[in-house]
C-alpha cells in the first residue's frame, strides 16, 4: 500500500493548490495542482503529489511542475502531470511522456439519433466487438510490410488515409494533422517494428475503449454548433494509442537515458525520471523515436475510426457519409511537443511534456482547424464506462497557466488489483446493463479493473477544469454501448 502524501499544500483558491518550492531544496520551481477539496481527499492517498515535487527537480523546468485534477500515481511523472522545459537548458524524460506514447482520444459525430440507434444497439455493439480487435496482444487485419514501416512512422494518419482508411477532412480535424514532423525511423528498434506490424486498427487493453454515446446536455450552443453536435445525437469516442510499438520505444530509450545521466551530471530524486538534455544525442534520438510512435498512434486511431464507420454502414445499411460520421477532433494524451508561449513578457519556445494530459488551445490559435478557430480547440475528456464524457473548448487562461493543457480523463482512485477485488462476486456488465449501457470486453477481469468505482467522478474533474477557466464546457455525453479489451 502506497504511503499517503504528508507534505505541505497551500490553497491558492478553490481550484488551485501549491507545493512550495521550499518543500525540498532540490526543487527548481513550485508545484501547481488544479483540484477541488473534494478531489484532494483521494489525490493525497498516494504519492502522486511527491511525484509533482520530484518533477520540479528537473533541469530547465519552466514556471511550475503542474498537475491536472485527474492526477494519480504514474511512472516517474504522475499521470496528469505537465512540465515545460527550456530547449537550451532543459531535459527530455520518457517518464514525462509515458509508455503508451500518444495514447489519445478521438470523437466522431453522427447524424443518427438515440431513437434510431437504440433498436439496433446490441447488434451494433456486438458487431463492433467482433470487428475491432481489443485486448492484450490482439492483432488486426490492417498490416504493413516491414519495408513500409518507415512510411507509417513518418506519415502517421496520412499513411492510413492514403491506404483508403479515411478522407482528407479527417486529417484537418486531427491534432498536428495526425503527423509530427521530425520522426526518425532510424531510432526505432527492429523489435518495436515487429510488435507494431499487426497492431494498427486495434484497441489494446486497460482503459482503452470504443464507446457509442448520446449527447445529453449542451452547455454552450455556439461552440456546439461549431462542432456540429446537438442533444439526442449519437457520437462515437475512441481511446487508444501506440500499443506495443510505443511501449517498446519507451523501454529502449529509458535504458539509454539511465546510462547517460551521469555523463551530463544530472541527478534526479527518482530513477524513473531518467532524462537527457533536449539538445543532446540521446535527447534528439528519443524525440525522433517518439515522433514515430506518435504518428503510429494517429494511424492506429484513424484505422479504428475507419473500421467503426464500416460497422455502422453494415448495421444501418447506409454509407458513413450519409450518416454524417465525421471526425470532430483527435487529441494526444502522452506526448512531448515544442510550442510557443508568452513567458516573462516575451515569446518563447518550450518543450511541453504532457503525461495523461491533453492540449487545450484557445480561440484564434493557428493550430486549431479553421472551422473551430472562433470557439477554440475541441477538448475531449472521457469518463468511465458508466458515467459521462465531456466535450469542451480551450481558453486563453490555459495558455497563461498550464501551457495550453487540461486533464485527459477522470483519473483512477483504485489500483487495478483493488478494483478486481471489489468486483468479486459481481457482474459489472449486468450492473451497467441495468443502467441501459451494453458493455462487451475480452474478459471479466479487464471489465472489473475498469469498473466505474475505480475512477473519480468525471463530473467533479470537469468542474475543476471549467471552474479554473482552463477550458469551457460545451457538451456532455452519456454511454450507450462500450467495447473494451
């Protein structure tokens, strides 16, 4: 059992808390946590706040070590941790990106209503489950030859669309157009390529899912109109990442950085924060590799959306275009990207680590799709499979306070082991079906791990994001049917 946090925590206001820099003389900046008193009761039960303080030790960190309201214990960085680094003096850390590089979420709208979908919901969920591989080690039918691996790594979603797994409009509504420039396939091991060859168009396990949802509430009609959603409409949310491909890349480069730290005179309070200077051979190699993994993840989610569209076509006997199944947006969760911010009165480029956190750019930002630029970037925050998910819009406040970042989900309050114990003698599937939610998974164990009680209530988490002004609520969706690994 992990020890509870006993360090100092200063209340700034109802949604902001500070770990003072004086807490540990090795801290270069303070810690800043976005949370409510209600959420803090769970947050302090593990050492995720100690991880926030640990991250504040990293060379070149700018402003603060940040934590979102879904914060919980992670590898090195807490999940929900954010840190911006000065490119000249700062470091890059695999622990600040995570093993599942560019784990992320995409939200697709449809013109179907709940009334149209409900009579065929079970057929739809069964067909999705049979079509989309989900679970540990599951492989799919969308494969690439080893000679084409470098194209997948360099082109991302563009490669998938070129193969017929989508359309140009999908790229325009994907963060970074589904491709990070500077990917370097030479920095990716043969083992990673082998693991990834059969994993495009697959969900994976853990908290990954595909969910059919209903728009329940609209909070901001103007933004909702811009995003093309309205109450009673059916949406599809997909959560997956770079699978074993990204995991292997993280593993490979962690070893390199652990060996490199003494050479650069870097000391960290936790070996899981292994890092190297951004402008070092090790740093450049890792950046080249994670861009490959990010592009693989975008190609994966593009393929998953293509498969989902095909299922809807078969079940409803109409083309996906006729059903209005277009992509609202796709956002990355585990990534390190170079972005420009106003710091100390001037413009500066920093390397932003987002570990279980998602981008939230404001109205007018040049990286937002043109049709959304007046309302801000769509921000997607999924809940658990028994509660709501949210669509929000980014704000200027996030640019000032959190490097354009908000949380990526509800955040766990139970370990997976604890969740399985809590589910003993129960059927989570039947409990959810009594709520009108059809759930299909590869096994009872996985569904037990992901039961609603294992997570914070996403409504509380989003209230912090909205209340702190980091993003504004646009719409809330409720689950109708879910498939999981």
